[in-house]
C-alpha cells in the first residue's frame, strides 16, 4: 500500500515558511516601547524575547479560537441536536450553495 502525501498549508492557505529566521520591523510610539521594555525587564527577558513570546501566544490563541470551542454538557447537547436536525435551507442558503466559489471563477 503506497502513502499519499498531501501538501501542507497554513491557515492563510500558503505553504509554511522554512525554519529560518527573518526580521519584522515595527514603528511604535516611545511610550509603548517603554511599556514593552518594562514588562520584559520584569520577566527577565529582552524586548525581542518578550515581543516574540507575546505575539506567538496571541497568534496561537487566535487560531485556537477559530478551531476549538468548549461547551458545558447542557449546551453541548443542544448544539449536537441542532447539528443532527438542522432547519430546512432557506432561499438565501440555497442560492449561496449553488454559487460558484470565487477561486473557481
């Protein structure tokens, strides 16, 4: 049995970047820079370490927020019921489902 390898893409649909370092240049107000420097110092980090860690954490949170959600048992039951027994499609949904996607036009 042969294996099929699918191309890997990121959330944006682009191929992931190779594991190399690059630069990101930012222009920020002096007060904002000072706040970042003060927070980094409290944690014993450099400005770069603090900014990378903070940006990475926020990026992960944003992506997880789009992919995962947690419900209490009662809310989950209602959610599962709605998935199992959806309402009939109205005219707007029917039109949308018959429209050709923008990437195919």
